[in-house]
C-alpha cells in the first residue's frame, strides 16, 4: 500500500520510485548478507526480489495513473475546443434530450433571443424555455399556446425540418431541426431578417415600377388573371387603359425630372380615384391600367373613367410651373368582352385608341367593331408604307383668287394617293394614319419639294401654299433643312411659299416648335393659320405668332345661308385680321352668293369649288396658261 502511495505521489517519476525503494531495500539486504549464513543470504535475496516486484507493480500503477491523467487532459482539451467552436458559431445552437431538457446551447443562441444566462441552463425544460421567451418579449402571451403546439409538433416529429420563427421585434429566425439517434433533437437558429428583407425587396422590384411603385405590366396581368377567375355571378370586372394626352411634349421640353414628377403625381391621383381592392398599374411610359374589381353596377366603369378624366384634367404643379396633361381612357369588361386577361387588355387598348381619336380627355368602351376597325387600320398603315416606297402620291392644286379682281393669286397643294386597287384616296382618309406611324415626315417632305418644283414653272406672282402637320415639327431641325433644300432645288422665291398650319402645331407651344417657326421665318417664307375657328383659342395664337394670313374654315361659309351670325363672325375675323396686318382667305366657297358675301365682309381672297376644284399639275398648268397668257407672264 505504502509503495502504491509512493508511486501515486511520484507517478510521473518512476526512477524516483525505484531510488526510494532501493534506498529502503538495499541497506536491509546488505545487512543480511553481511551477517553471513545461508538463511540470511536467502532472506537478503528474497528482500531484493520482493523489492523488485514491488517496483514492477508500482511502475505499472504509475503508468495507469499517467494514462488516466493524459486521457483527462485530452478530454479537457477537446471540451475546450468544442466550447470554442460552439460559442464561435454564427448560428445559435441548442440540444435537447429525449425528455425535452436542454443538454447544451451556445452563447449565440442566448443572445439571439435575449435570454437570461441564469434561466437558460442545461436541464431547463423546453416548455419553460418557451415561457422565458414570452417573458423577454420575443412572443406575446397570446402566441404561447399556438407556438407551443407548433414547436412540439416540429420537435417531436421524427423528420428534420426548417421553419421560420417570427419575433415580436420584427426579426425572423430560421430554425433547422435535426432529430438525434439518442432520442433528443438539435436545432440551429439563424437571424434571416436582412436576407428576407432583401428577397422581399427583389421580389417587389420584379413586380413593381421603380418610379411610381405601382404594379408593373407583368404583375398587373397576374392580378387580372386572378380577378377573372374569381368573378362572382352577375358581377363584372372592368379593365381601364389610360394614356396621358400631352405627356410627351412636356417630357421632351421640360425635361425628364419634370416628366418623372408628373408620372408620380398621376400615380397618386389614380390611387385616390379607385377603391382599396382595385389595382392601379403603370404598364408603359405614360400608360397606366386599372383593374376595377368585381362590381354589380355596369356603370361603375363609366363612373371611374369619368373620375379619372376629371382628376387628370386638373393642372399639375412641378416647382412653380403649372402643367396641363389630361388623359384618355379605354374600358373593356370581363366576362362580357372576354375572360382572357391579355385579350381584355388588348380590347381596352382598342377602346383607348378610339377615345383618343375622338379628341383628348375622352373615354370609350370596347365594342367588337373596334377590332375590325383596327384590322382595317393596320392594313391602311401597311398600304401607306408600300405607297411611300412605290411613289403612289400625287399633288393636286386648288386655286385661290383675289376677291377684288377674281384673278388667281395662289394655289394650295393638296395631297392625293393613287391607290393601286382602291383608286384615288383623299387626305382625310390617310393623313392621320401617316401621322401616327411617322410617315407624314417623308410624305410631307416629298409634297413640299414636288409643289415647289411645279410652282417654279408658274408665273412668278403666283404663290404656293403647302400644309404642314404638327408631327413634322416634332423631329428636330429636319423640317427647316427640307424647306431650305426645296427652295434651293426649285429656285422659287421664298416669298411665294406659304405654309398652312393649324392650331395643332401651336397647341403644345414648345420651345422647339417656336425655334423651328422662327428659323423658317428667317428663310423668308410666309405662314397662314388654317381652318380658323375650328379650334378653341385661335385668338391667343394670333397674338403669339405673326401669321401673314388667316384662312376662315369652310364650316363658317356653309353657315352663311342658314345662320345669321355666321356673317358677323366672318366680318369680325376680317376686321381683326386686317387690323393685325393679316390678309383673310375664305375657304369652301361653293356659290356665287357666298363669294359675294365674303367679298363684302372684307375677305381679300377666296378658295372653293365655285372658284376652282383641286386639279392635277397638268390641269393647273393649262389653267395658268389660259389665265396668264405668255405675254402677261413676261409682264409679271
Ligand atoms: P385644308 O388644308 O383645309 O384643305 C382644304 C380642303 O377643303 C381640301 O380637302 C379641299 O379639297 C377642300 N375644299 C376646297 N374647296 C371646297 C369646297 O368648296 N367645299 C368643300 N366641301 N371642300 C372644299 P382635301 O384635299 O380633301 O384635304 C383635306 C385636308 O387634308 C386639308 O384641309 C389638309 O388639312 C389636309 N391635307 C391635304 N394635303 C395635305 C398635305 O400635303 N399635308 C398635310 N399635312 N395635310 C394635308
Ligand atoms: Mg390647308
Ligand atoms: Mg383649311
């Protein structure tokens, strides 16, 4: 025992144990040998053998003790490493035994939930841990039972799973739960709030327009499909497509930041026009669409369209600028017009097209005939493109006479389309389409050049008037260049060339339009305000731009015979024009009486079927030869 104790005490120094044993045994053995005699010799040897065996036993025990200590140390080191790993994890971790008692958890777990170290210790039961979670405010008291049931269901289930734990402070913790073979479970906890927010932001961005935060086209169609599936019996869903009337010129001239601000204000006004469960979306640049959710009243769509037209008809303010935009609306109804989301949108778009064709600030319901009209329109546009390539256009000329001597003063160039199968088509049937697809620009350029070239062969005192479309003013300096080219190529005096423009050109009053008009004026050409009296505020345009001539619209001339005040209007316009230094032409003179009337009311020039029909270039030359024989021309 004593030697064991010695070995235990000196376990890590076996040599010391040997030295201690020998220091006890050797003197005894030496004394016995020195005594002499066989029995003392045997006793001495026995003592040495016994000492040796004790030393061997002590040595074996010493090794055992050393081994045990080494194992303890290794286990300790491993535990420390395990603790370090556990506490340095980015995720929270906890482990429960089969009875639902906490075996181990890391620091992150305690921190993630704001638990108290004193409460959350190994041995705590799962249900108490959940109570503590409620105490520290992660969940409300009312959530306790449902949460408990949910957790228990997940934890005791044998399947591993991942689920989300929403905390009261708005954070979301993702829990991954793994069942252990020993019967307990281990769960990792990760704060995924940021990631979830980022995912939600990306998902939102994919379905919303960045500028207005309204649903985009894809999301709109998704919602429309859902709405169409759910329409209750005898109810309907209305789809409204709307387009801002004067947005493009505002955006082009006042800049994109002003345009952006207007689009945002439009979005706000639209949201105010609809009910909570309706959808307002931005489906294109200045195009918006609305789903008016199921309603019993067929008039609901009409009422909403009226609200929108009126709300967007009010002026917008950006900085201290007041801007008028206005909107047109097309409406289609499901299931009446279609139950297909795409088709309903197409139908609403067709109705919108119709509304815009009727003028600004209108709304229109889809009717099946619009489909055919659109088909016809597409064919017309195709035909027009071909006509430009094939040169199917021709310019006709209609004389304008001086009322005092009834001599020809000028001709108005009027475009004709010699369609290969439909015959001659008048401009009223194709100019609008050519404007819509931009073809009016090359067609207008061609007309101008052709008219100038023909006019070059006429007497030098005969003017030529060419109509200009508002669209020709929207494409930068091209118009100025083409006018200058036409003058150079034909060699006519710029004073002979007059452009007829309608209020439509001046309506937007953009800086660009004014610049173009100014540059054209510098070239020495003249301007006439065409169709005077058919617009809204002609008088203000007369003040803002120095026209050389006013052409009174033919509707006033027609009214002379039936309405007494028509003559007074003609007289007032003639007086006003004369005072402003502008000459007055009466359009649409069909009878000698009308000619007499306009002459006596002060119109200096007249144009109309009574004066002369529009005719081709050859007939024009013949008329001029007859009216101005060669001798007279020389004189002119
Ligand atoms: P506008 O400039 O007012 O031209 C006068 C229109 O009245 C012409 O119709 C002419 O034929 C018609 N007209 C002339 N006298 C009488 C009359 O006594 N009674 C009646 N009822 N009508 C008369 P047209 O040639 O069909 O042209 C229609 C419109 O098309 C023109 O109206 C003009 O705005 C536009 N247009 C014609 N040619 C061109 C062109 O080359 N470029 C552009 N942008 N527009 C053009
Ligand atoms: Mg005209
Ligand atoms: Mg006219």
